[in-house]
C-alpha cells in the first residue's frame, strides 16, 4: 500500500471541513479556567465555526455547572470515567470531519486550529500534532517522533527536538492531536489494551501508518502544557504504566518471526540482569505486562496488520513533508 496513496471517499474540500474541539476533563475546573479563554480565542481566529465540547469523565465536583455558568457557548458532555478511551464514544456520536483532542491542562496558541486542520485536505493524513512548551514557556518538549532503531529485539522511539519544521512523525500526542474522525473510527479508536494510560496514541498512529495514513508534526502552532496536571498518580505509577505499555505495543505490532526471536532472547537476558540488579519495579512491570498480554492477546491481535517495510517507516518519521522520503510502508493481513 503506498505511503501517501489515495484514500477514497475521504478527500475534504478546503473550507467545507467540519471541525470540533474536544477537551477531556475530570475534576479540572482550575485547568479549564486557563484553557478555555485560549480555546475560544482560537475558535474566533479560525473563523469558520468550531464547536468546543468538554467531555467530562464523571467529575466529583461541579465542573459542568461551572461550565454552564461561565461558558454557556461550550457544550458539556458527561460520560463514565474511562480516561482517554472516552473519546471513542464521543467521536462515534459526532459528525465532524476532524476532531481536535485536548487535555484540560493546556493553553493553546491563537492559530492552533487552522494550522492543524489545513493538513487534512491531503487525504492520506490521519493525525496532526503540534509544538509543545512547558507551562512557563521556557522549555520546548516536542518534535517529530522517530522510530530510531530496531535492535536486539527491541523498539526505540525518540523525539527530535531540533527539527522544528513540518515533518512526518511516528505518532501524534493524545494530549493535543487533531484526527480524521472517520479514520479514527475505522481503526477502532484508542485500544483499551493500553488502559488506563500511556501508549494508546502511539499504537493508534502506528496502526494508521500500516494503512498508509500519515501523522504530521506541525510546529507553526503550539500549546503550553502543565505536565502531569491531568494525571496525578505519582512518578512511580507513571513509570510502571509506561513500561507496561512499551511491552504491549511491541508484542502487538511487531510480529515478524525474526524480530520475535530476537525479542525473546533479549527479554531472557534483560530479566536476568534486572533481577541481579534488584530492580523490583521493573520485574513487577514485566510480570503485569505478561499477565495483561495473556488475558487480552487474542482480542488484541484480531485483524492487526504487520508492517512490511519498517525501514521505510524509519526513513519517513522525522523527514520534512516537503522532502518526502523514498520508499513505501505497506501492510499484510
């Protein structure tokens, strides 16, 4: 399948595209008070109509009542607390072409909507992410994500901070990404294999690449991110979830025999090393990942394609859009 080939029936005419901005919230009224003034400014700057929807995950406080009083033009929708996976139901019930997904712990630039949405005129685009600074604005935290190396049966990804041009990226951050709603639903949305957090955005965009749908990094617009503001579970808990998600992502998406063999050898060596080092946290993360994989393996692998040309994907990620990398990324059932 061509990397940037046609996607029939999904070509949008610039100016007629319907867009929605969706904010995920739980007990985050103070965050919303910072975000919504910048979001409404971005809607005015966009100038073509873009409803703002606050998707409230059963906040224990009065977030929706506060929203109705202070931002009556913003739609509030209440759903059960399902973390990022709440978006799956929301997007299934919307009719916009593009939905911009935002955490509540952000502030966005005035050109945020238009700069991201314009790329969906290209029918192969699945997702667009943007530049991100820390809350104070004195540190850049983002760049195109690379599939850096595949060695010893392991996947390594990294963010290229020094490449601040429109580029292809392995994935767009789930905290601030615009997605083609139809493609999102065709992929089944964020996979609950990664519940409750971490890895679901990387997995989603990787599966999109397998279908020839690209993800872009757009540095012309930006967000300020209060890191950890919407996920207050402690550093140890976050690290453990990240480790688990890395295993699940690898086991699900990299199924070629040569890689699986190398991966098994590497895991045997790594397990012995971690036990000698007394790294109990890693051992517990690995055990939990194996338990989850045994429980969910059959469902997770149903219909998942295998990437044929990983080298092509490596060359593509991080390359400027104006200089499209040669090669294709295909998939096989």
